[in-house]
């Protein structure tokens, strides 16, 4: 298996609505938030982990394939695809195999996935753009905000169980970079499938609380050709 090309897709992620990607359980201080966003340990600026971006794009493409019933809700695997083939599934088995080529399989499936080769796509962590950093330093924008949320009692109409969540506000921009490895003999449409996954994400949400309006994003690409191709993509075709 010979590596013949490395394609880098670069640009910006622009937040259309507030974004919350949680930092996990940490010690809570008086007056602080009980649901902080993930931040860089040195700069303390919010960022988008590459793993969050990769996982969301992959899961949306897997939903598109129609094969998740065979993986019982877990990430798509070779065993799930083989089960779909045996049961003459109406799902897109060819797309499923290409998803595994792009995003990889678990280490437990090394033998079954030998024919697929190495994972093709790598997502970098997305850091705040220089422009946003400068604006934040000048006090023109903020990089995080606290949003109060609660549950309303349907009978009394009163708010209960208040919760304070931190999020990155709309308008903040992040640099993003995705690398696609191309091996000799690879299908020509792997890059297009990846772009369709990004397009699906634009129509869905990144991070938590997507059903409440969080996590709407827009991709802006540096390369004009990719930008042109992306604009006319129909992700569900």
C-alpha cells in the first residue's frame, strides 16, 4: 500500500449560535459554572477538539449509510457491515466501507479491517483565530459566556433546578485543518464523502444541547476550488 498524496483542507469554523463542548467533571468553585467548556491548558482559551469534530462528522455519515441498526448504535464496524451483507440490507454497504476507510476501525478488528488499510482522515484541534484573539484582548468580544438554564414546571409555571452553562458565543471563529491521506488504488470519491460529512454537520449541530439551538456552525474554506465544490454539494445524495 503506497501513500501517493496528502490533501489538506483548511479554513475557518464560524459559530452561528453558542457552542458548548464540555470539559468534563472538574472542581466547582463558589460563583462559578457547573458546566464549563473545554479550554486549552496553557492559554485558557476555548477550542474545538479534533476528536469532537471527527466523531460528529463520522456519526452523521453513519446515519446516512443506514447501517447503524447492525452495529446496535455503536460506531460502524466491519462486523456490522458483514452482518448487513448477510441479511441483504437496504443500507449503503459501499458507503459503510468507505466510512471505515476514512475514519478507521477499532484495534479489536485489526484482522478483519486489514484490507481497508490505515485511517485516511485526521482532524486537528481547532484554535481561536488570531483575529478573534486580538479582538478579545482589546475587549471588543468575549470568548465565553454564561447561560442560565432551568426547567419550567408545567403546572405552576415556575422555574426549577437552575443550571449555569458556559458556552462560546455566536460569532467566534476557529481555524480548522483536516488532512486526507490518499493511497494507491483508493476510490476517487473519498474526499467528496468527507465534504458531505462536513455539510451534514452544518445542517445539524456540534457539541451539546443541539436540540436547544446550540452548536450551529459554518465552514469557510481557504481553497477556492473546494469552496465551489462544497457550495453545490447535496449531502444526502
